[in-house]
C-alpha cells in the first residue's frame, strides 16, 4: 500500500497525453447481447481513469472500442478529436498513439525481455542500434534493466507484466490502455504494477485508461467510471 501512496504524490506534466471521448457508444454481439449501452464519457489529456464493474459489465468491450480493436454499432470514439475507426492507416494510428497492456503478458517465450520489447518497434523501421537502445531504456524505466537478457520463463509473473508494460511504452504513446493487468498476479505484484502505472503517468503525462476489479486501483486513478450491464452507473 505504501508503494501506491508514494506513486500517487506527483502531478502529471501538462498536455502530454491524448484527449479521449466516447459519444453514445453502443456495441452488440448478435441480436440479443448488448455489451455496451449508450455510453458517453471524456478523459482530459493526462487523465488517469479507472474503469471498473462486475464481470460481464462490458469493461473490456469498451476498452477495445477505445483502442479501435472493435467497431461500435452506434456512436463514436475519438482520440484528440479524430474518430478511432475512421483512420486511413488504423494500424499506424494505433502504433503512434496507443500502448496496450493485456491481462496475459503475451510475451514470446523464445525471445529475451529486451527482444520482446524491441519487437514493438519493428513496424516503424529505424536502425537495430536505435531500436535496442529504446527497448533497453524502456526496460530500465520499469526497473528491469538487469533482466534484459532473461527469457519469460526465467522471470516472475510481476516481471513478465513489467516487460509487457515496457513494450507498451517503447513507442512513447500518448494513451495507455490496460485490461486487468494485475488479474493474473498475486497481491504484492499487483500493487507494484498499479504503482508503476501511476508513476509512469506522473512522469510522462500520458493519458491512462485502466480496467480493473482491484479495489486498490481506485487509489492510483484520478477518476473511477463504473459499468453495470453495459451502462455507466451514476
């Protein structure tokens, strides 16, 4: 708990993050399932918002809509005023603006921690030396510089998730999205990851939208949004 309180003390740098807006967003799966029901909210640049609610309330679906992984059936999501699903090169847009951390770290078992971070830079080109330097700096930032040569099987669960965070950060995104990033971790490791998200937001001023069931997550966020049955609760 002390780690969270310490991480919560800083103020975010001004206007480094992205502005996010959801406007009357609806997402259906088939004819009977409405996962997201007329949801609207906004996040100012540099804001840290926790999205929480019961299982099946639509949290991950809404996060995927913000990321552009899914397309809303009605309404729209914008980042800095630009519709997420109306980009000439959606993959490039996501790569340049977004970082995404999943519950499962999705690391490649045959690669080292450094190589798992570096792989996120391959679509952007650049020299191998520059990619390696950026990947190493990102690992250093999450406290894993000394573990750069280790493969996932040689890392703890918390360390693997830190590698995943470093990979999401290596492109210096303005919006960091995280879907239950502590769900597979024990309590101590989960608290460390939550504190890390807050510290990174305070350091870089990126916007953060975090999906979590953890009650402690409310301590690192500026604002909490609660979903129930696909709707935002009052």
